[in-house]
């Protein structure tokens, strides 16, 4: 072995043992055959060196990217060609290239690769790829990005804003929510502003306290910060905020950063104030005597925490009179009273406002007052200008009710606060209205009581003079009441006795009814059944010994007896269902199988009538929750009824349809049909619809009545659609879910 050969072998061993992953491709080969790979690359590529060396790159490492599969473009090959063309290295910092693992399963992988040209005589003859597996780092970065996006979306939907104050530069990085809450932007993007830009948006009454708490947090005494204060948002509305933060210092203890967050607690503050007002109102109302003074105190209490304007109107002698109006500015109150005096009383027939609420007794809530509403409400241009100048944003008008009767209204109006009333505000307004109505009621009671006391004082002297006479009358009245009470007691006892007798009579009557049903079952069915058997025996046993006339008479007797048995059977079935004696034992049954059996059993009857009764089983399982025996009788009755009232040769079709919670069996005939006014009568007891077939078709008029009763007991329904001369469709709808059916099925006692 020569020295040169030893150098080459040493170079190969060195290349293969490098810790950095390398693989070399033939640049002169259009398919870029792999000509060398070190062990480090084989490990991260999850291959054996011998299995890839000598193979084209896309055969050794198939490109599964969508771009390659759909367009035939491989980013890897594009980088190879770029290196060959420019002679310069090319780095792909985020190459997504999936590889097969040792089990043959494709695995998502991310790489950072750099392709270096290998020259010979100034020409690129090979490409050396340096490879780093960055899958874990890439996936972690993606998860972090997703988490950051989720956090940002969560903040977008929340009422929380965040800030980071860089003290050295006096720059506050405010997120979108904080920007919106402080009214320095529309909330579409974060902003970087000086601290003063935020503090000047704080309510004047809170500004000094906020600055003091910030200064305290910046001192060494306390690095934490918490404060509640009001700001103005970009619509001019006052927002209550809860701010929390923490001062971060450098190694020398100097404050350098001040991160924190704010939470919008406006709704909580409004609720707290409203509850305080309600509590205060309870004390105020209980201490008041005159209802006008009480209502005036209520209106003043509501302003300005609940409303900018509060007006209370009372209906007296058929007229709506304003008894209280409040605003934080006394001059505006004076102006409003003068304006109301000029306009005169509100008409009780007005189409909106207090008049409408008094008439209907229902709350009128307008969350947002639009200019179109003002135009519709104004009587003239002058009044429209007045309404526009008021700058009304939202209104709630609540009825004041005593014993369910509306006696007036209380109106809450938002103007300069720019507040829009929501459902919580309506609930608070209703609570205040209820307490105000109670105050009026108590005040009226007090006035009535006071008047009565005055009258009693006037009569006191006279009452003392006739005291002895009154005592005698009281004694006589007492004796009379005692006699009356004794008589009432006797009457109560007598009525209890009559009621007991009535209940016993009802029990006896039901027993008699049950005895009659039992007697009818035995005394009517047994003889009739015997007659049927004997006549049948004569007809069969004496076929050659009786004349045709005798046979005809016997046949008529047999058929009459058969009809009698049917009538008795129908009467008994109806009596049982009316008496609650029909017992339903529902379970899950297949209606397709049941219908197939019913039609098969009655096929001879249908054939004798020359009728084609056909049922095509559906593709789905027609499972319903029903009593199989009772439902067989119902379906036999319905199909037989369609057959009897259809002309010979007419087709009868039976089908099943599936619904969300029910199964419907439909029997469609092409018979005589039923007039619309007669459809409801079909299910009445002893009712038969008259047509050209009814005189030739036997029946008691009880079959459909009994069938509907049984379907009702299942919690189902029977519906009928019909057209005279074109036929009818009877639909029996049954529950298919036992859990649903159990809430409707009635079991006979």
C-alpha cells in the first residue's frame, strides 16, 4: 500500500467519523447520486450508509412535500442547481423534509442545511451538504408561536390589557386592549407612548391618587403596585379599571422596568353602586310618608350613578303627571320642569314612552338611541332639535305596579355619560321601580290610616257616650256569631257526609260499570258464539240436505251473528279503554316485520275484495316503542278500514318513514275519500261517514275511536289527509326512543 493510498484512506476515515453530519452528491449527475455519507448524517437521517450510497438523492430520500408532489418542484434540488450555477454555498435555514424512520414510517423533520461546492479544475464536481436536525427547536418555536397567538386572541376577547413601562426611555408599550381602555387608540394595534399620555386619561378625581401609588411603587418601600381608578375610553365613556404591576430593578437596585396589567371592572363597579342604591332606597322608602316626597328622593338618588336623567310619572285621574325629575345640574332640572309645563301633560294614547309603558305594563328598553328614533318621536322640528341637543344615548322606562296594576313609570336616561344600558341595568331599574311602587303603596296606606285616625278622634266623644250601648251590641253580636259558627260547623259536617256519599256512589257506579262489562262479556258473547258455531256446523254438515234458500237464510244468520259478535267485541274494547282497563306493555318492536305479518295474514280477505295491498319494507330499521299485540290490532284495523272503503281493484300502499324521534306508518288508499269537514268526526264514537260504500260495509263506528285511544296511550298520534274521490292517507306516528316514550306513555290501571 502506497503513501498516497494511506492518505486517501485516512481522509475517508476522518470524513466518516466527523461529529457534524455531512453527505456528498455528484454534481455532474442530473439525479444527484449520493457518493459519500458520514456516520453522523446516517444517524440523523435514520439510514444505513450502504443503503443510500450510489442512489439518486430522491430515491434515497424521497421528497414528500406538497410542492414537489403537485408541481414537481423540489427545494432541495433547486438549492443544488443554485450552488452549481453560482459556485457559492447556499444555506437553507428551515428546510422541511420528511424521512422514513427505522420502522418505515414517514416522520416530520426540519433541517438547517448548507450546500458547499467541491471544485476540480475550476468546475463544481460535487456538492457537500452540512446538515443539522432542528426538528425539536422548530416544533418548540411553533408551539411557542401558537401559544403566543392563543394568548393574544384570549386577550382580544377579554377585558384585560397589559403594559411594559421602560423607565429609562419613559416609554410605555401598551397592548391593544389597554390602548382602547385608555382611549388613546381604536384598539386595533399596540402603541408605545410616554406615561403622561396614559395618566392624563385618568379621571380628574382619581389622578392624584394614581400618581401617588405609582411613586410609592417606584420607591424601595414597595415594588408592587395596585390601584382602582376611572379612565375615559375612545368613545368618551367612563371605565373603571383595576391595575396591578411590579417594578423590576437592575443589579444596583435602580428601577428599570414596570410591567403590569389592567382589568376592566366597570360592570362590577356599576353593580356595587346599584346594590348600594337599592339598600339605601330600602331605608329611604321605609322612612318616607308622602309618596311625592319619596319619589323625588328616589329620582335624586338614582342620579348620577345609575342615570344622567331620572323622571317619574304617575297616572292620576286618567292623566299622566310628572311628579319627580332629577339631574346633577339643578339648572337643567329647572329647565326640564319649565319645558314640561309648556308642553303640557303627556297623552295617555301616545304611541311610545311613558304612555305606552303605562298601557302595556311592559318595560321599554332602548340600548342605543338612534337619530331615526328621535325623528320618529319628535312632534315637530323644534322638538327634534331639543331631543338632539339632549344627546340621548340610552333609555329604560319601567312600570310602577301595585297589585299588578300600573300606576306610573320611572324613566332612566343616559346622556353625557355615554352609557348604553344592558340587561343588568334593566334588572336594577326593575328593582328600583318595585321599591318605588311599594313606597307609594305604603304612603297611601299611611295617608288612609291618618285620615281614619282623625275621623276616629272626632267620633271619640260620641263613642264614649254610646260605649255601654256598644258593649251590649257586641255581646248580642257575639252570641249571634256563636250560633252562626255552630250552624256553619253543622253545615260543614253535612257537606263532608254528602261528599263521602258521593265518592262512595262513584265507587259503586264504577263497580256496577265493571260488573256490566263482565256480564256483557259473558252473557252476550257466549250465546252468540254458540249460535255461530251451530249455524256453521249446519252449513258444513248438511250441505246436501238443505235447499239453496235455506242455505241463504242460514248464511245470513251466520253473518248477522258474526256482526253481532263484532259489535259486542268493539263495545267491550271501547268500554275497557274508556274505563282505563287497557294495559299497554310497550317494548322495542320492528314495525316492518309487524306490517309484513299483518298483510300476509289478511291477504285472502284483500284478494276476495280484488284489492292490491302492498308494503315495501324500508332500508332502515323501523324500530318503535310500542305494545306489539295492541299495535297489531291497530294496524289491522287501519288497513282493513282502508280496504273496506275502497272500490274493488283500487291499490292500497303501506309505507314507513323515519323521523328524529318517531316512526310513522302511512296507509294510503285510492278510495272514496273524506270531506274536510268530516275528518275530525272520523275518530268520534259511533260515527260513520256516509258514501256509496258505507251502506254495504259493516261496522260500528268504534274501530277508529278505539285505535286512536290506543295510539294516544302510546304517546303517539293518528293524522288523516284526504281528498274526496281521490282517497285518504292515515298516518300512525309512534315514538322510537324508549326514554322519550316513557314520558308520554300512559299505562292503564
